[in-house]
């Protein structure tokens, strides 16, 4: 009797695993084709162009003031020369700070926009996962997965594209 009970207990987890459903998708195939991604890229590029233009104006102003200072330096009183040198130094520091601030702002904007895209994908993954009765749904492009048995796991990339309204068919090789 104990052997029969033990055999049943050992076979039960195997039969549960046979019913388990797993799915995977490739976000690297989805994200670049999303309208939100294209819009985010355009916004980031526009921000970057604006920052570059602002920095160019600052650099031109600094260059002009430096050239003016060099022309007049020999004829300036000591206190006026020191004040102009301090102004040039202050301009240079503001320029360097502006470079750092623009880089931080671009990184923050990029991260925020990618987080919104990721959230949208995760909502769709959850919806498809629950509807399909999957135990796990894994993104194979994230690098954390070293193997997916396609015979035992359902690829829901195309369903996810449909759910997200992605129409492009560009493909990225799976890991």
C-alpha cells in the first residue's frame, strides 16, 4: 500500500508538469517596430538637437569673449583683466555644467520613455499569459535565458505584436 501511495506521489508532479504551459516572446523583435518607440526616438533626437544648438551658442559666445579678451588683455588694468578672466572661467564652468545637465536629461528622458514602452508590453504579456493559461512567459531577448525548448514553449511574439498594434514584420534572431 505504501509503495502504491509513493508511486502516485511521484507521478503526480510529472502529470502536472505535462499540463503546464510555458510561453516566450522576443521583445527585440517587437520594440523597434512599435509606434511608441519611434515617437520616443524622435523626441529624444529633437531634445538632443536642441541641447546641441544651445551648447553651440554657449561655445560661440565663450569663443568670442575669449578672442575679445586676448585683443584687449595687454591694455587692461589688472583688476579689469582679473574680472574678465573670472568671467571667462565662469562661462567655461557653466558650459561644462550644461554639457553634464543635458546628458543627464537625455538619459532620464530615454529611461522614462523606455519604461513606458516596457510597461505597455508587460500589460499585454500579462493579458496574453492569463488568457492562454501560461505558467511562465519569458522574454528570450533579455539575455537571462540560455535555452528555450520551442517544442514545449509557445512563442507568443506574433500574438503580442497584434495585441500591441505592431504591424512591421522585421525579425531579430532569437538568442
